[in-house]
C-alpha cells in the first residue's frame, strides 16, 4: 500500500539562487560604496539589480 499524501522533503539547495543573488548584489554594493567608491555615485546604483539577476541566470 503506497502513501499518496507524502510531503516533499525540504532541500536547502533550493535557497541557493537567492543566496547567490544576495551575495552578488550586496557584495558589489558594499564594494563600490566603501572599498572602491566611484565619485558622485552610490554603491548600490553602480551595479544594477538586473545585472545581478543576469549573472545569476548564467550560472
């Protein structure tokens, strides 16, 4: 007799894309804000969110 009401098991690998996006976006923002600032620009506006999503999609 098979149990048809089985719940899927949680998998930590499912959080990998959002974790990688946060590392890319926050890492670049912090880098361009504090480590290597560009004159007249804020760090989180140098690298756009779209670019971080695109880099994530390529991997």
